[in-house]
C-alpha cells in the first residue's frame, strides 16, 4: 500500500503537476491521521472492554463475598442468641432456687464460647490491589469502603472485648467450678450447683457475659444493615452492566 501511494506521488512530480501533488499529499496525510485516530479508537475500545470485564468480575466477587459474610454474621448472631438463652435459663433456675437439671448441661457447655462470624475480605483486598477507581459507580465505591474499613471493624472490636472477659474471668472460674464432658464440646455441669446458686461471683459473671453478648448481637445487627444494602446495590449494578 505504501509503494502504491509513493508511485502516485512520483508520477505526479514527473508530470509536473505540483498543485495536484500537494493536494494529494495533504489528502494522504489526512488519511494517515484518520487511520491513526481509528487505531487509537479501537485500542481505547478494547481497553474499555477489558476494564468493564474486570469491573464486572470484581463486582461479582464482591457480591459473592458479601453473601458469604452475611451468612457468617447471621450464624454468629444465632449462636450468640443461643448462649443468651442459655444464661437466662441458668438464671431462671437460680432465681427460683430449682434443683439442677440435665437440660442445663448444654447451657453450661456453651456459656464460655462465642462466635461473631468470620468476615472474609479477599475480594475487597483484590479490588484495592487493582485500584478502587476501576468501579464506575462513585456511590457504590463509598459504600464498599465504608463497610469494609469502618463497619466491619465493629466485629473484631466486639471479639476482643469478648475474648478478654472469657480469658480473664470466665475460664478461670470454670476451671475451678465446672466439669466439662470428655466426649462432647458443648456439654458441662457444675461441681456443686447448690453452692453455685449462692456464689455471687458466678451471678456477676452471668450478668457480665449476658450484657456483653446482647451488645454483640446489637453490633452484628448494625453491620448486617449495610451488608444487605451492599448486596442489593451490587446486584443492581451487575444487572445494569449486563444490559449494556
């Protein structure tokens, strides 16, 4: 093609058609510029298509991760609520001066344990490594950052407080006053329930842990609100991307 254009220019010069030569040369330059612009446009189109594909993949990963985190948090809340009910049942027996019943075995077994749900952030970390600017929806970007970098911090904060109470208060008391089953993890009973009912330290521990668990449920419920919203927003954003 280049030889073809060069031959035309040479023929025009040989025929002394200078004006036509300049017109042709200008036309050729215009064609080259147009060709470059088209090539750039195609390249930009390909890059944008790659970015949109990458963005869609990130959004899909974030949606799957958010659903998983929702399930983890809900399971954590469910376990915490069970332990709160266990504590209430033990308090009921103590307040009504009832004899010990084997129905308390699971309650005493679960009482020292806690679960707040394991939040996963692999997709979010991947987004940060790529660059959060890849997301086109500015509001969605802000909500994602707020959830992972602010709201989710309530969970480890609660876990730290819970673990401190368990390690410094609950476990030392249990080591002296409660016998765990050798076969089942969540099965235990007091050495002497009659004495335990009169033990003010144990009553204080029950109230302390129960209050902490209630606060834990409240914190997890607060976190679930933006998680549910993010799941809906991510679903809507993906739907809009797929329609384009």
